[in-house]
C-alpha cells in the first residue's frame, strides 16, 4: 500500500514539531509520501494559524525538504485553509492556492459574537454555545445546518482537493449534548452536503486527529456518515491531522479496516499528476 498522510501540522502553526521532524517521522514509518499542511493565515490574531511574516519561510522550508529527501519520500507543500461564512477564502488564501501542491478546505469559523470577534465550532463547548446563542438565537439545529451549508458552498464553488474533518461540529457534542446524529434533520443536512460534494472533484478525509488528541472517541467523519459517503462513491483518504510526530500514523490500520468493512473498494493518494486509487490493505495486528 502507498502510505501517506496529507494533513499534518508543524510549529509554523499549532503543531509541536518542525516540518523536518515530521518528514523524518514519516520516513521512520515507511511512508511513501507526506503532505505538510500548516493552518493558513486568517485576518484574526490566533494561536493556531500561521503568521503572515512566516509564510515565505514556511514555503521555502517545505520546498527545501522536498529536494533534500526526494530519494526517500515524496513531499507535498500544502496548507489547511479556512473557508469563512460571508467571506469565503480570503484573497491571500486564494493567491496561496496557486503556489501549493494541494490544500485542505476546512470550516472552523461559523460566525461572530456581538462584539465582532469570530468564533469556531471546535474550540470549546462554552465558546460554541455562546456563538449559537448570539448568532443563531440558541437554535442548535440552525447552526448545524448552516455549518453543512457552508461546507457545501465551499465544495461547489472551489472544489478543494481535500475537505477537512467533515463533521468537526461533533468535537464538542460529547454524549449528544447538542444533537443526535441519528435525528432525521441531522441526517438530511449531511445528505444535502454530500450530494453537493459527490458532484465535485473533492476528496473527503477520514481524520483521526480528534481521537489522537483525546477530544473524540470516533474519527471524523463518523461511521454513520462514512456509510453515506460510500453510498455516493465519494473518494476518501486517511489522514491523522498530526500535530506531533507521534501521531503521524495514528490508528491508520484501524481506519483502513473500517473503510474496508464499510465497503470502500479503494482509497486515494496524491501524486504529482493528481489522485491515484489504491486497494485497501490492512493487518489484523498493526499495519504501521
């Protein structure tokens, strides 16, 4: 199997290690390719996005690693870019897309507080509930539907190479405190979103990052949603959203088995010529 991970972070954003350390970890795990995908710049000051003044250094660093380790592993220059409701991708992000090998399109922000500060769906439950109260008059269903509508809008207009952590809203939905995925309205919101994505060139990631950092007990998207993705023949890739070298291949074997059990005939991986398909292979023990 072609071992790869296209969703990894480094100390250029909120990761703990350098890009080089992430590359060496991938080599140690017998990876064939690796994508470095720093959180792209946003207009707000955050502790998880790359700073404007570090963008060129980041690009130069990853490109130099491509050359240095080209005989051992194929490196791709990427970013995880934020699609913001009412704004979309910023002009800077649009310009960066042209310089990247690929990007991950993600929705973290869902609105602004009354004081104008933007809030995200994944920071913590207090921020999320405040955002829903101030932006959606406490209507959780409306907030969730807007989240999936925003992903649909992003997919339809831009067709990101990869759509990141599709059901990120679930990070703060422990014990179904906000909603139950089995509710008809929720399933309908997801179906509408997937029906848009299936008509694009986008790939959906199976993301183990929430489990790796002990936020969730299930991958993004959930098994329920993965079955819906399979029904629509939308291509998928396994990524770990790694923020440390230790998580470079977190639960990959489990995800390969899960995908096979659900009925996915193949996964995809990125090459310099675009996406390629590969059969799923896993071991009863550990693949990696």
